[in-house]
C-alpha cells in the first residue's frame, strides 16, 4: 500500500476545488446588523466602537436604506431614550425611541426585517435589566415583577411593527411571559429570539458606552451567566426552548464557541450568536495599529462562529460583508 494513502492536499490544489470542498460559508444572508437609535441630534460615533454610531431616527432610516440596497436583510435595534426613570418606562412607551424608529423603518423599508432588543437597562436610571430593590450589601433585581414590564415592552414593539423581538435581560421565565403577552394581543406570528445563554463578561464594555447602560451600582452577575459554566448554558437554553423561543442565542460569540457547538448538537431550531462590542473593538484596535488584516480576520471570526453551529450572527461588521462596498 502506498504511503500516505490519504493526501488531503489533493483537494486544496486550486481555488475551484477549495471552494467546492468548503464546508461553511458566511454571507449577508447569515448576518444581522445591530444599530443604536437616539432621540434627536446628529449621529454620534461611539469612541470605543469606531465606525459605529448612535443614530437619530431620520438618519437611521437613510443608513438602513443604503445597507438594505446592498443586501442587508435584518437589523437589531437598541434604543437610547431621552430620559430614564426607575422603572424604565421609556421601554414600553408608545412613542418610545425604539417604537418610533421601528415605525419609521417599516414605513420606509417594509422588506427590511426589524428585530428589537427587549430589555430595561437602557431605560432605567440605575442601569439594571429589571426592577430594583435595596438588599443587604447592595441591590437586588426582582425577577417576577420584571417579567410584566418586559412583556409590555415586547407587545409595544410588536404594535410598532417589529418583525421579531429579542429579550436580552436573562430573567427567569421571560420567554414564556413574552409569548403569552404577544399571543394575547394577536401577535402569534411574532417570533422570539432569546438571548438564551448570555454570559456576564467584560466584552460588553464598549456597548455600555454606546447604550449608556452601565449599572450604577453592582454588576449583572446576579442574572447573566458565569463564564465558567458550560452545562448551565445548555440548561438555560433548554428552558428558553421549552418556553417557546423560536431562536436561541449565545452571547458573546468567539469566547463561547464550545457552547454553540454543544447547543448545535442538542437543539434543532435555529441558533444565533452575538459577536459583541468587545470582540469588535479588539479587532478594530489591532487593525488600526497595523497588527492584523482586518478584512480577513473579520471573515475568519464569522466563519468560526458559523462553523461552531450558529445559523446567524449578529455582528457590527455586517456592513463590511455586504456586496458592492
Ligand atoms: Zn439589559
């Protein structure tokens, strides 16, 4: 028998064969673009996320139109309200910033799919994702009273025209609460993209600047997951699946490829991964220093996330992957 019998290099000899053998691809159809919308003013670049902006509604619509013309299929909307309060009432206000932006986007671009972030932290003065009460040594985020507010928020987004809602709070039971509330108001067809395994991580740092949502006291480790926990991530995802989530998300993405791979084996519904602000900032900073080839590294990270099992990736690099740039 000649040795070696298997020569994998045979299939790597030219670009055509390499393309034919490629197992995983990433293209615009796999990507969702997260965008930040603010009340009024001019667009503002986010210092720790170069190339990303906080957009007033009118400019957001124009930017979305440019991206949609180039093939953008869906965007995820985060709102920065004009004012905050202890409850986070701006989250479900009929004329809240996300509701206004969603209406404007759907009017101008009915085919562009709008996914809305459902959480309270951008709208609460204290910056936590739920209802707060003082507790020994700090504060406590109350789970069950928060569910009702999240459900109210999701319904208001659907009423404004959101095509999908994405709860990011990590309260227990929120998917079931949202599903019940949406169904009761006639939104049986509005899917829920659940931030199912969302880890507490410093990788969210730049986002908090973008969304002005850093907690004023304490941190989010009382509701977001511990970075060391792999089995618990599957448990969290199972709960959201059982409560009726249509899509399960893992966040952050690159530090959690094992979680994605585990989830891919266990669940047959679509999986999403969020390439978060810190992942974006790391690549941007290294590229600016001339240490990395940005375009190639971006493509490779997205491929790795897809290879691990994500059907779709929420990424700030989405515009770079659209054609005709
Ligand atoms: Zn939150």
